[in-house]
């Protein structure tokens, strides 16, 4: 794992003394990517775990049950319907910054996911994922998505808004 997992340019943001966004400037690479946050908000975390990785707190980065379910489903449908990736595996894919989705890539994600789990705590993994997941178009990270789509900080989102953002990284083109 790299010492600094993500090195993409960040948006410049201006907040008032109460944390309200006054203005933002797009990052040098054309993405809305706000600075990473040390913690992901509770509503978003609960929605994300429920939707993406229900056994997040009990697996070491790879969930054999989810992988087995994905293989059975994919074989039954005769096409890839489910990948069985955990949040740690998805974070590994984001860290690798590659769009390849072959078997070798899945094996690399599995290996990196176990290393991520050894280096970071579960709350740190959730914060890293929330800060670097794609949320449609050129919006990257929960902070940028909450301000872009709902006009407020992710800490004050409603349950419906938090749930909407929790499912968006799975299919960001839906936005």
C-alpha cells in the first residue's frame, strides 16, 4: 500500500466559521473533490453498510460468503450480476485507480483489502471510502456530493439523502 493512498488534486473550499460552505473551486483535474474528512457521518455509514457490506465489521477485508453468493448468482445468470466486493475491496480498487475488472484485478483487490484492514481501523476505512468514492459526473467524495446535490454538509443530511448517497457510488451514472 502507498504511504499516502490518494494523491489527486483537491478542490479549494471556503467555509464560514460555522462550517457552512461559502464557495468552492474545482480541482486541477476537473473534479469536485473536497479535502478528506477524518470520519464518515453515522447515517451515511449505516446506509452504506446495509447496502454494500452487511458483514463489514466481522470480515478481514474479504467476505467468502459474499464471493460465493456472487459466483453462484453469476453462474446462474450466465453473466456478471454481482461481484461480491467488500467495502475494503472497493477501497482497494479506488486506490489502484484502475477500471479493469478481470479475475486478476479481483484477486489484487482481495490481497490489497486484507492489507488495508491491517493498516487502517474500520472507521478509517469508511472515512477513506467516503472521501474518495465517485458520486456521478465529476463529483468525488461524500463532502462534495452532499454540497453538490443537497446544498449542505453530510453531517446534517436526512436519512433519505444519506441513503441516496450511500447507493450512488455503486452506479454513479444514475445521477
